[in-house]
C-alpha cells in the first residue's frame, strides 16, 4: 500500500489537431491476404519547406502477430516518439484481429 496519495487521471484521446508527427518517419500497415500476414512498410520522411511531403521506403516487416511485429519494429526502428510506438501497437492489434477474422482493415489516423 502506498504511503502517499497518488493522482487519479482519467484517460482521454488526444484530438487529431494536437497530434505531433514523428520526425523519424511513418508506417503503412496492410493485410496481405495472399500470404495471410500483416505487412508494415516503414518510410523515412521527405521534407519540403519544413513540412513532411512524402517518404522513402526504408524497411518492410511481415508477420501474423502484433506482438512479434511490435518487438521487431522497436528493435529495427529505435528512435520513434513514444506516442508513435503506442499508435503502432494499437493499429497492429486491429490488423491482427482483422487478419484472424478475415474482415476488412483500414489503417486509422494517429
């Protein structure tokens, strides 16, 4: 038992307008129905006038489980913002569920 009182913080979603894009890159997540796996493409950002305008494909990850994809991405793309890793975890769980249930998957926003 704690000797001090700790704050109780209610969870709330960050509004899309307040999301900070990761300066280290972005991911595209898709379901590959032919191979029955999740495909994750990692792109480094391309900037024009200090704005992200595109990306350069750097790595492709494939797997069936969100957990193993998360572990592999963290090992191979180590400098993302913490919020980016959290977003990936959520999206990869959704992708895994879609793959298992054979339902449509569309990658959500941040």
